[in-house]
C-alpha cells in the first residue's frame, strides 16, 4: 500500500511538471511570431534608415 501511494505521488508530480511545460510551450508559440515580426521590422527600419533608394 505504501508503494502505491509513492507511485501515485510520483505520477502526480510528473503530471504537474508536464502541464507546466506544455503551458510554457503554448505561451511561447504565441510570443514567437510577435518577436519575429518585431525583429523583421527592426531589421528593415535599420537597413533603410539614412540611405536613399535610387
């Protein structure tokens, strides 16, 4: 009976860690495109700044 309680406790801890990781990854999947757009915007603004296009 004691082993069953330990097994359940370990599985519960693993589920908590997996749930937190999945939430973090889901959050990063929303943040990544925003950061990519910001990087592209900064790149094009820096590249075109101060130069005249003939």
